[in-house]
C-alpha cells in the first residue's frame, strides 16, 4: 500500500502561486484605455501600413541651370522682373519651375506618355497611388495628383535647380524626369523666339522701311534725270559757268584788239568785223546766262529740285545704314542674351526606394501621438485639480 506524499508550502510559496497572469498582460491591464486608443492603436495601424502595405517609391533626381550666354547682361525675361529684387537667372529658372509643375507640362507629357498608368501601377497601395480613394479622376484631379510626385527647387548659392520625380518603378521616374526637362527646354526656346520677335523683329522692320524709302528716293531722282535730260544739273551749271567765263575772256580780248586797231587805223574795215564778232559773243553769253537763271526752263530751278532729290536720297541712304547697324547690334544682343537650359546632372535611374521612410514615419506618428496624449492628459488633470480645489 502506497503512502500519501505530503508537500509543505511556506508563506512565500503561496504568495508566488496566487497570480499566474503573464507580466505583459498585467502591465497592459494597468494601462489607461485612453492611452491605448489614442497612442498605441493608431501607431500599430500605421506600423502595419508602412511595414506591410505601403508600396516602395523611387526618386529620379536631376540638376539643371538656366542661363544666358553672357551672365553680365540680363536675359529677355529677367529684364521685366529685375525690379522685384530677383536676378535674371533666378527669374528664368523660376519660369521653368512654374512650367514643370503646371497643367501645360502635364498636357505635354500626356501627349507622349501614359502618365495616369505610371502613377497608378497595378499592385500599388491605394493610399500612395493616383487616384487615391478621395481623389478625382478628372484632368484637374490628375494635375493635383501629378504635383504630389514632382518637386523642383532652386539653390541660390550655386544657381542650380533640382528636379525630383517619384514613381513606383525606377524607369518611370527617370522617363518622367527626362520628359519634364525636355519640356523645360522647349519653354526656354519659346522665350528666345519671343525675344527675337521683339527687338530683332523691330530692327528688321526698320531696315525694310529704310530700304523702301531709299528705293523711292532713287526712283524720284531717276525720273527727274530722264525728264530733264540731265544726269547732274550741278555739273551742267559748273560747265555753263566755265563756258560763260571763257566767252567773256574772248570778248575782252576782242575789245582790246578793236581798241588798238581803232587807235592805229580808224578807217580799217576790220573794225566792222571785230564789232560783229564781239556782238555775236555777247549774244552767246546772254543766251548761256539765260540758261542759268531767269526762266522756268533755266538750270536754277532744276538745280534746286535736283539738290532736294539728291538730299532725300542721301538721308535715305544714311537711314538705311543706321537701320542695318541697329539690326546687327540687335541680333548680336539677342545671341548673347539667348537662354540655355543645361543639364548639369541628368536624371538618374534609381536602384533603391526613397519612399516611404518606414521607421521614421512610424516613430514620428508615435511621438506625435504621445505628445498629443501627454498634453491632453495634463490639461484634463489640471482642470480636475482646479475643480476639486
């Protein structure tokens, strides 16, 4: 017959065996329900999302600079906005920034890429993709969603702009970044074209007007020459004056000869011949003088008209030379102020996901909720103490 085995328990043994609940459950039981609901439960949900659900996102980064050929001179767009305290380079860069995040850029992208599919690849979680459950699928909604994935900034210390594009595939991010930079280059070319259509176009119109004025002046001068039968009335007048001078010299010689003959042979028949010759030369002198002035058909009014026409042509010729010089200067200035978008760092093909920052996001949510809970707890405790006091 077996004897019963007796076990003896001291006071300490009874105390130790009186509570067999796990320690973590006892700690959890002493934790306020409000803390569990406000801090612990949301943190667990966030952790589940970021660790198990959130899709990886890849960022393609590029750096570029917008500048003119000569940095000392303001560019076409910079001139208009220098009064607000921005340098021309900053202004031109900001113009490209605005384009990159604009609806126009998105429309340009949609012309050659399926942007909607790139931002909502199959298997991407609903809170990261486009469209999210609360987002519209309209063109405006797509633009708002597109702006979530594109950031661009300017570093004033280096003059470089940085473009970052996120997507759910590395190749998508690089493709979108490349396409956006291509659009920025097209915008810069449009700015250059507008500048050419400004000052250079005005200079070209001035040259065309000056050429037309010179042609008209030349036509009037040619018409006058054909009508009057004179190539240069001023030269004809000089020749006429020389002829009159020669005739007067001849008359003077004949008079001297007659005077000498009259003193030596008063009855000489040669005196009559000399008188006839002198009278003939004087008539010729009078005729030549009448050609110079005194009648409507004389050289004087023709010379006045010719000089006016020649002066008009000279002024038109000088105006054309000045307009051409201005055109050359305007074209040179346009070339020196022409804008260029240079890709300092081309869009890379990312290998590692840059988003989300899983642990950082979880820790941020936990600390934020903890601070919020502690603040609310202190406020409530203060109100209770105040009411009890």
